[in-house]
């Protein structure tokens, strides 16, 4: 029988000591992680949950690597993240970013590049089904937000001035990391893991926080309806999208070449 492992990360704040005094306080991200873990367990997954102080680069990486070591062809990984999103300039990595920016997951101790996520997913055996759900902001290059984004606005985006401040502080670190990630790619070329990803919004939009769940996670749970949903990932995505405003339009996309039969599966099928 296929095996299913899931990793759920939810950060209601970050370490202000690592983010120039900014703690990024949010309300519902830990709830999102717990609720997605409960969904996964009911579907037959074995889950790992990393909340706020445990949502570090080392712990997230370790959880994904452990899963990669245990899953084989036909098995499935579910990775969910709820928290802030950010961006850093991609000046030294592969030429795979049309906007010359790397999107980031704002983990407890530092920003985790999208290329780092892809590196961890590439470590999974061929034939492992990979589903990634990201409930965070990935603001595009055309978006400008004046001033501080305050926690009460409920926007899951690291404020732009804070992104710029921290990037200026850590520029050499990120440039070295981007070089090493590009160098570690097979044949020195940009490659992507075969995965299905559903993001909470488009690159030029914001994902909203909430009192209980984030807007995207709340819509997903409503559509899933405790397992009553029937249909494939594309219809699942469209149903979630229909429950959110046009200002937050979840994106469905694939990287690499996941099997067409995978996309037609009922979501979270082990």
C-alpha cells in the first residue's frame, strides 16, 4: 500500500532578533497547520507539525529530508505552510525567475528561498507524488505598498521596507546561497521537482489572515468538507478559488512533469 507523510508549518510570529525587531505577528497560522494536519491524518497520512519557534530552517529542512528518505515511488508527500511570504533579489542564481526575484517563506529564523524548497523536493524519489499548499503572500514586482503593513490589516506579507532592510543586511549570505543552489542543480542547470503546488494567491496579490484560519485555508477546508469533496485537484482548486475575492485568487501550477493521473486524483489520496 502507498505511504503518505505530511509536514505542516504554521508561524504566528517570527524571531524579532533575526528580523531587525519585527515579529510579524499573525493570528491564524498555527490553527491552519493544526487543521491541515488533522485533515491529513484523517486521509491516512502520518504528520509532522512545526509551530512558530519550531518553524526554523533547520527543522523544516530536517522534516522534509526525513520524508524524502522514507517515501518511494507511488507514495505521497503533503507539505503545507502558513505564515508570511517575502521576496529577495535573484542576482546570482539561475535565470529561472522572470522578475529576477526569489519568493521566500518567512521562517522563524530567516527567509527560506523558493529554490531551497525546490532543492528539498528534488531529493524525493521519482514517482513520489508531491503536493504543496502555501498560505502566504508572494507579492509581485509591480506591487508597491507604502509604509509598514500593520498586523491588524491581516496581510501575510513581510513589509517591503523590512524586506529591503534585512536583504541589505544579509545580501552576501543570500547571494552565496543562490550561487550554491544553482551550482548544486543537476548539470548546473535549473531543474524543478515534479510537484503540484496550490498557492494562496497570485504573485501580485496578498493572502489574508483571519481570526480562526487564513482566508485560503478556510476556503480549502470548506471545500474539502471533512472529506465529502469528490473530484480532482483542478476542480478542487476552482472550488477554492470561487470562495475567495478576486483580490486573492489562488494559483494552481505544476513543476517538473507530474503524472497526469496524479492531477485527476481526489486530493490527499494516499
